[in-house]
C-alpha cells in the first residue's frame, strides 16, 4: 500500500503545478509583474519537461527568456539551462525553482 504514494504524490504535484500555472500564466505580465511572470513560465516549463512535453516546455522556457531584463537573472539562467538541456536531448538539469 505504501509504495504507490511515493510515485503518485510527485505526479499529483506536477499536475497541480500545471493547472495552476496555466490558469495564471498571462496575468502577471499583463500587470507588469515580470518577476512573477518569469517564475510562472519557468515552473510551467519544468513541470512540462518532467512530463515529457518537450515542445511545450521549450516554448515556456523561451517565454521566460523573452522577458529579458524584466525578469530576474536567476529565472533567466534557470530557463536558459532548461532550454539547453531540452535542445540537446538531455534530461532537464536539477531545478531549484527560482524564488
């Protein structure tokens, strides 16, 4: 009974991250809250990459990078590393989910 919890709990968190991030994705940038917009794109990209949705993850990494200097450097750096891994066909690097 206990072995399934370890597998399904992280998957459930990924699905909740996807639902929430997709719901709020455009709200922050439209309000000029670029730091939060970058973080949402980044978190969504990470979740999509973990689920194997590589094309959609790459689009979200690019959206975070498109914010340029309006998003914090740590968000851009993490997005750049994630996109590079996806492009090279490597597993996404360990993420720390920029705060």
